[in-house]
């Protein structure tokens, strides 16, 4: 916790000409008696691109500081124009109000400052070398930027957490750099061994499954016999089908021949019927003889 707290800053003499002094009415509270003075400082930022042109306008030591709320007016001179680049005089810059105790800064307040020509003609066409008598300064007092820092005050108990206590026993302890990370290495080795074992077991299980499936799919002797019988039956059926197809082909051939003979009969000359009759008469005695032979055969059997 900070022993001194900044309560308020009132910017006086604002707006004002560029060469007018700066005036700040500061109100702060002190919670404990202080052994040293407070150092207040006002800094003018001469350039936005480099800190070389920053000017400390004034410093003020306040003390001894009584416990409670305190107020005072801090007045400083205007910045030295010769230390500011000509291109940086007109425009926006910053003025800083800070306070430190025992060379340790604990609060900083920043204000934007706008420097511009009051004359409209100069504002529209500014000269190369600024005319400070025509420049007006305006501090944006309504929008300060306050930054606080934790520091060590008079007592050790007030030291902030970023100051760790001294540890003399740590320097005397043995260096464990060699053992650092040894446990992690051992865990990695054990993990790799377990993974390798797991992969080997999975391979073996897969191999057993493949052998079992191959054995189950292998044909037995009964299956082979049945397959042989099925092949024979299939061959017989094929032979029967082929023989049936041959018979059909013969019948078709006979029918075609008969049709051809019928056509030839139509083309025969008139003498052809007589010959046909003769042949028919010859076939009839032959058929009668065959019929008698059949009857004789039947009689002989009885």
C-alpha cells in the first residue's frame, strides 16, 4: 500500500500564452510520518520522436510532510524554445507531473498540450520559424493519464511483492542441474517400452487370427469328395444336354431334307408320279411281308 496518495491536481493559468508559467495546485494525503522529503517534478516533452528534447522545467522538495491531507501550488517556468525543434513547437505535445520518494518514482500524471497560433492567418500559413508571441497553449486538464508505481517506503514491511526476501541458504545448496529432468526421461523410457510391448502383442494377436481364419477356410476330404461328385454330375448333365442338342440337330436336318424332297417332287416332270406309284407298290409288299413276319414271330412265342 502506498504511504502517499495523490488526491487531486488542479491546472491553473489555462489556457495561456506559450511563454506563460505553468501552475499546478496539488492535493495529496500522507498516511505515515516520512523520514525524507517528497520530490515533485514537471517535465516538458519537446519532441514526440526523441527524448533528447525533453526539458525538466522545475523540481520541488516538499517536507517534512505531516500525516494527513496536504495542499500546495507548484509553479514552473515555460520551456526553453531554443531546445525545441522548430517543427515541434506547433502541434500537440505532453507535459508530465511526477513525484518520487528517496529517488523512487511512485506517481506520474500526464497532460496533452496543444500549441497553436491565435492568428488565423498564421494558422493557415505558419512560418518556418515559430512566432512564440502569437502561440497559445491549451492543457487538456480534463483528461489526465495517471500512472502509479509500488515502491519501498521507510519500513521493510512497506516493500512491494516484487522485491523477494533474501535467501542465503539457496546459494549454499547443491546444484541439482544434473538430476533436473531425470524423472521425466525415465518416464519417457517406460512409456516407449510399454508402447513397444503393446504393438508386439497386437501383431501376435493379428497373426493368430489370420492363421485361424486360414485353417477354418481350408477344404476337408469330405468337401473334396463332394466337390468331385458335383463335378461328375455336372459333366454328366453336360453330356446329356449335348446329346439332346445333337438329337435335335438330326431331327432338324431330317425335316429339312424332307422339305427338300417335297420341293423336288413338285419340280419333277409328269413321268414322276408313275415312278412314285411303282415305288409305293414295291414298298407295300415289303410292308406286308414284315407284318407277316411279325405275326409269325408272335405265333412262335405263344
